[in-house]
C-alpha cells in the first residue's frame, strides 16, 4: 500500500476531493499543501495507533548484557514494548524492566520486541496487512478531531475500530456436532 493512495481515499472521507490531484506533487498552493500535510500527520497518528495497540511490528535481536543490564539505546530500532526474552535455546528468561534498560540473569539472550513505526511520508510504501480503507478511516477520524468535529470523528472512530477488530480477531472454524435424525 502506498501512502498517497491512502491520503487520496482520506480526501474523499473528509470531503476534500479537490485535494486528491495534488497528493504527492509539488503543484499545491500553500493552503492545499497545509491541508495535505495535516492529512499526512493524521495518517501517521492512525498508523502509530495500529502498530502500538492492534498489530505491532515485531523485531527479534540477540542481545548481550553488561552486569546483567541491557540498554534499549543499543537496539537497532526504537522499542515500543517487549514481547519476550529467551535464551538462545528458546527458554523464557525472567527480567525486570526499567525505562531505559532491561535487567536479567545471564550474559546473552534473544529479545523480541515491538518497534515504534517510522514516520511515513508521501510516496512511501507501507508494508502491512492493513487495507488502505482502514488506515483512511483512522486518518479521517484524526482529521475531524483536529477540526473539533466530534460527531464526524465518532463515525470514523466506529468504522476504524470495528475494521481493526475484524482484522485482528482470531479466525477459527466453528465445528457443529453432527445432526441425527429423530422421529
């Protein structure tokens, strides 16, 4: 999914269809560009919410502790939350979490963590299972909240949350007991 496509869809949702032709171009005047930049900020807020609350982006790294402590600043990506800490053989390790580091017994471990998503810009490719429509719902919600239009924001809040819940809930097969013929 490309950011430009999502912003164009958001333009329809927030009743600014005239801006669609200017998404990702340098042809917009100052007012149009300000509105497009606001939509991009709103898209980033919705994307961050999705990645932090619904579908985290996970990264796994081997870490080495010094005196039983590993500082998050040494990670390759900004951390948003810890999923697991395991030995190299796959056994769970107990740990203590601080604001800037993790403490555990031992020298090395494998840390699986959720990362803070990078800020998106026009033209960026978003590698995600989230349909553009769902991200556009969140973008429209944020845009209406910025405009203090709470009724419109509530409509897109409902669409956004219900769509996300449909994406993340477990899809299981329902097994029904065999029917018998009784007379």
